[in-house]
C-alpha cells in the first residue's frame, strides 16, 4: 500500500527494541507492544515522521520566494521516463494520494490541510 514501508518498518522495529531495553524486557517475556508503549509513554516514530513530512510539504508549498525545496519536489527528468515495472515512488506521490493533484492549493487552506493530515498520518501508521 505505501511505498516507504521498508524504512518505516525498520524505524518501528528499532524503536520497539529501544523501548524493550529501557524497561529491561525480553522478547521471551511475551509482553505486548501496546503495553510496552503504554509503560514508556514514547511517541510512535511512524506518526512523528509522517506528521513532520506533511508539515514540511505545506511549508514548501506555501513559499513564494523561489527556494529550491519546491523545485526539487516537482522536478522531472528530461526524459520523463521511469523504470519498467513498478517504478519507485516520488516524494510527493503519497502526498498527492491524500491531497489530490492540486495539493499545493490545498496547502494554502489551513483547515483543509490539517484535516487531510489526520488521514495521511493514519494511512501510514495503520500498516503494522
């Protein structure tokens, strides 16, 4: 469903390992991840990362001073060809999936953008 599932999964696994180490809990203890998260009261790394990406996309979309951020996000190669099969997703592909092709206009509306943020974060964090 989500292209960056691999890196996000690795972050989550690492976070769980750190939380288990903080509590001195082994995998053999068979304590659920939800219980460990409740005890440590640490924010889920997947939610934090996706929320920051969404906020940064809005910041870049609202800029009008011609900085590199938007140019890099919208960049297309001269050939406009991507690899055969399932090409790797671009940074803005998952943002477009939630906010639509006119995501830059949607970023101008604070209320709309914040409501879309909830959908975006939920999409990424409901994976596993």
